[in-house]
C-alpha cells in the first residue's frame, strides 16, 4: 500500500486470516510469506488505484476492506476455509462487492464443478444471498489439459470473469465452461491481457500483466459503479445487468460467456428515457454550424440538446442511407 497509486485509497479495515492480525502487506520476517503481497497489490491497483496520468481504477473512490487468505508457499484445502472466513468478515463489515482473483482445483474433479460441491462455491452462493455481488476469476487453465473454469467460478450466483485482449480476442489462457451440470461459464469477459497495473516492487512504477486475475477487478469495479447508480438493486440484479448488456448477451457461449463487459449499458439496464413527440424535437435538439460547405472529406458541426439526453448522430446520403454512424450515447455537455 506504499505505492503512489494508493495515496488516496479509502481503506476501512484489513484482516490477515492466516496470521489473525490486521496486516495484509508482506510480512518480511517470515521467509515463507515473503512476496505474498505481490498479487494482491497489483489486483487492488486495477480496481482502486488513483494516479491521474498513470492509472485510474473504475472504483477509485469506493471504500475498501482487504482480506489476506492465501498461503503462497503451498496449496492446501485450508485456503478455502480462509476464503470463507474472509467472506464472512467482509459481510459483517458491510461489503457490497467481493473481488477475488483466486481459485481452487487441486483437490477437485470436473464433476465437482456442479455449483454445489466446492467449499468456496457454496460460500459464494450464501454471500450473494446476503447481498454481496461476488466477482471471481474464471481461471487461467484455457491452454492446459484441464481447460475448464475452477472453483468458485462454478457457483450459480457468481460473476465468473474470463479474459480478452485489447482487441476483444479471447485470451489463450482464459478458462472455459461449461460447468459439469451444463451451465454457461464464464458469465463475462474483460481485458486481461497487457492490463495496466502498478508494480509491487517499484513504488512509482507500473507494468502490464496477464490473467483472469486482472480482468476480474475491472468487472468488480463496474459492479461498484452499478450499485452507486442503483443502490436499490439486489446482488443478483446487478449480476443480471452485467450479463444482459454484454457484447453477445443474445448468444452466450462457453468461451466469452455473455460477452465483453459494457459498464455504461449495464448502468442503464432496465431504465427508460421519455422524450416528447417528434414535433417537439426542433425545440430540443439543434444541429448547427456545419462546415465546410460544400463538404470536404471532414465536416464539423455542433449538437445542442439537454445534457444527458440520449442521441444518435449519423451521416446519411441523399437517399437516406446511412454513410457513417458518428456517435451514439448521451449529450455530455452544452454545444457537444
């Protein structure tokens, strides 16, 4: 937490489940613990970092609880118990969103990924029932013999996150669905290739990282923004908005799930905007100052309309055919 990207972090509380203290940073007096904070530091910066000009996370102004549950020197079942303890602590302290870039595979078979077997999977479902939006990494087993998601991504109330490139291509390592009982996984994808994050070694440095661990906090940050806009929504309603507004929500599959995250559309999900009849439009919207005239390959013009009004701006030819769609969204400022 010494990195400059955390200078304005709203940290409410910390709990090291392993050592039962309130220090989640690297405890350097224990060789087995040395470097344990590397992964968590990077992930936290993706969702919560705030360093204008270098990195701004989607939920930089949220309040944070940090729980340390993983033993980096070994992979044992106790880690799942630690995970559950962290969830319980988070719920007791008022957490609305849980972001976990963790997963468990070693002691499970594919048949166990049925949404009802893994310890953390069952804990996730309970947590969601208590009102927490739970976002977890789908896993990085896409190019391995295992291929599939890992627990707790098989939970039926979780938002399991796959990874895509900046161009929207599925990352080669992103774990696939379905669950063993046939449900589509992951739920959503976000950028997890060359994702910009802080360095855990250089307190002013940054780097690119890969993994569904990196795409997960982006989706968790989006969930926080959705809750900010719709505090009355349940955890499952937030999950549904994320899925139903993603890039391929009409044709989900077991690679991308419901598609690539669209935070703005998720925030708008289920809302409507009423405008007057078409005869009133000239009084509301004005398109002016088009130049040059006659047109060159480039043209500039001003759109004046009430701030927040949804519009679509397109160029049509003389026969009314669309030449190019220029903008689709809301008016952001006067004289847009």
